[in-house]
C-alpha cells in the first residue's frame, strides 16, 4: 500500500448515440465513423451515467460495443486531458495520507479532486519529492498517475479511464480483444470482436474558434471564426447562427465578420455529407469588442486666432505610450507630411476642421479618430475713438508709462460699464509720432 498524490478534468464536448443494430466490432466502428464520429470513448463516470441512461431509453437489455480495444502495452498518464500537457500552467498538488491500492487511489482522486498526479517536468517532480519528505517518514512511497496497460481507444484518445466489471482479466496478447459496456455501466473484455452487439457511437460537437486576430478584439477588427470539429474525419456541410438567427449565405467552415457591426453571439453546426442525422449546434461564442483608445485634438495656442497666427495642435491619447505615428485630417482628408504628435498651422491658409488618430505596432494598432476641432482666423474690427483728457501741466503725456496708465484706466471704466470681451486698446500715433495734441481754443465771434 502507498499514499497518493491527487492533482478539473476536461472532457470533449460530445453526445452519445445508441444504435440498436447488431454488428461486430469492426463493422460497428465503421458505421460510427460514417454516421457520427467514432465508437464511444468514455472519459469518466459522468460519461458512464449518460451511456447507462441512453441504453435504458433505447431498450438495450444486454451489452453494447464501445471504442476500447486491445493493443500493445505502453506507459501513459491517468489524467487524459491532452491540453494539460501542452501548457505550462501551475496546478496545486494534494497529498492524501491514506494507504490505498493504485486503482483505489485513482478512483479517490477522480471523485474528490481531479486525478492522480501527472508530472510534466523536473520542477514538478522536485516539488512533489520535497513535499513527501517534509511530511512523510523516510523511504515512504506515494502513487502518481503513471501506469502501463495494453488498451487503446478507437478515436486515438489517450483517456485512461476504465470501469471494469469484477472478475479476472485475461493476460498475454490483447491485440484481438474488444470491450462492451453492460446496462449497469460496467465493462466486459471480449476475446475477439466477431460477436454481434448493439453499439454506442459518439458525436463530437462543433466549437466556434477564433482563427485571427488574437483577442481582445477592438472596433474596426476583421475577425475570422472557424467551426471546428474534434476528430474531424470527412467533409461536412456547415451553417452559422448569430443571435439565434441563421446567417444567410454562410455555409463554409470559416466566416469573416466586421466589428462592431457584426458583434453578437455566434454558433455553428454541421452535417456530415449524406448523413440523415440532425445537425448539432455548438455552444454560443460571445463576440464582443473593446472601444479603441480615445484621441483628442488639443489646441496648444490660446484662442482667438487672427490672420497671420501660427497655431499649434497636439494629438493626445492617454492610453498607451508607444504611439509611433499620428494621422492628421483636415476637412476629412489626410494632411500630407504631418505624422508627429504636434503640428503647426498658419492662418488663414491652413484654416479648417482638424482631427487626429494614433498608430502603434501592437494591438490595438490604432486609436479612434478624434472629434473635429474648428480652427479659423477671427477678423479684426478696428474702431477709432477720440479721447479728450484734462491733466496737470507738468504731466508728460508722451511718456510711454503715462500712456499705458491711461489705457489701464480706460479698460477698467469699460469693465465697470459691462463692456467685456476680447477688446485690445492701443494709442494711434499721428504722422508726427505723437499721440496727444493740445486742443485748439475757439475765438469768440464779435
């Protein structure tokens, strides 16, 4: 006896079919491959329970073929999920300090956890070794999921699940042995496959997979979806469904959709060419998308702008810092030669409505196009006002400081009277260069 290391068991999306036509094992496999996918592969007790229910519904009273047959002995892992061995994801291990046989340890781990431990690399081996020696006495042994047997599945699956009926099993060469399942769910080993029995086929359900690009998806993306069929063995007719409605004209294995207008829930189905079996529909794939990063045109130079002004605009995109190029639009047309974050435009020659967007080398590869900003020159209106001023004789009215003080006083009086806005005051100089002239006295008429 030894302790055991237990380590989500993912199963293929599929449906089982009971065929109540007596056939030998080879004919049964050929029929299942032509009409469905293959003879049944059984991964776990949930599959066993489903097959038991299907056998009862079909009125089977004895046994039916499944896809297990004898082959050459080889080592394999108890955990049959092939995807587990293709990733580097970490999984916790659980040391069960109860002595069990290997078969009992496998059954316990599958019921309470996932399965007996699979060891994919040296780091995982060292982790298990360290934990054993920190919690158990020296020279203790613990079961892991590696085992050796001579059984193969018709579809090539690596499932190690077995559910044998009690009793001795034959030894030696098993290459001509086949397996049937009882209505109780237990399995019987049959020497040779010539006996004629009912059969259990399985139908692999299609799945909607993304071909390109990689998620997440963004507004403006063109996404290719594929209707994938596990254990695909021949030509099929395809159909696509969006938001529970058939997509007209889409009968290929792949479809191309444009975001955001084609977003929604997608399903696919397929029927084997020439088959009378109703097509199965995949689980829904929710095609959603993210909004592109927001671009904004900011005016660096303060308005208002006048003829002759040089105005600086900046394209601001807070999300991400690696925008390597910018696209500027004027009146909805690209501005040639303007690819930097800031641009300078001269009024009134380059007046118009400006927008911008950013480009980068990674997804999302572009931002949204900003809202437009209207850049135009304001026409200046000049009004000449004559001002009469009384002042002491010792004030030098041609002194620039004195003239500036006068302007400030006039501006303040305008504000006091509610005259606000963009008003600029300046003195108008006469041809002689002076601003002020003494008022001529009028002579009294005789």
